[in-house]
């Protein structure tokens, strides 16, 4: 009972942690975007483009981001660049970020939560402790059903019933 309650609490908190992670990742992406100043000559020569103002809550300053009319698929470019990198750099890129590590630490440090892989709950029917599982009626194996033993049994019962009457 306690384990189920703890698992439920962990599953309940997981979406909140994931949401926080997404928000922090968006904040990091916004920090990585280049700031465009109105004084820049190249910006003045171009035609008018839509500008989105993003307010950074932590720093209380504004970042201007140009919204381009063309969609750019950055995933393909990133994948091509990753394939060209040496193994050491690939290893560093695959390492978890500080925010991901902090989230894991916060999740593990919270009280009354035990992290368990979901597939462990499916292994219960093989374990020794089967308290929560109700017993099902015994069923004939498939190979015996194919032979037709059920029909033979029924015919024998009918014969016995006729004899006993």
C-alpha cells in the first residue's frame, strides 16, 4: 500500500518536473539567441520584419528576437554537424545539462518518493508475493482443447446421467 502511494506521488509530480524542465530549456534557448540592436546598420537596411519582444523574468530586461518568414529546420543542420564532430566532442554534447541534473537531484531528494521503472509493475505475476492478484479459474492448455477432450468429457457425463436415471 505504501509503495503504491509513493509510486502515485512520484507519477503525480513527474509532469510538474517535466514542465519546469521545458520552461528552463526555453529560457536557455532564448538566452542563446542573438540580441538585435536598432543601431545595427545591417538591420536598418533590411525591409521591415516582425519583432517579438521577450521579457526575461530573472534579469528584468528585454530581448528582441526577429521572427523570420521562412521556417528553418535546425534539426537536420544540427544532425549533420554532430556527425562531423570527433568522439570526444560528441561525448560532451551527450552529457546531461546542469538543469537536467538539478531536476533529477530535486526529484530524488524529495521525501516519500521512490523512483521505479514502470515495467517493474508488470513483473508482479512472476514474483513470489501475489497478494493483490486474484486467482483465475483453471483453464485447459490449448493443445488439449484442440484435441477435443471437452466434447469427450461432455459425452461421458451425458451417458452417466442417462444411466443414473
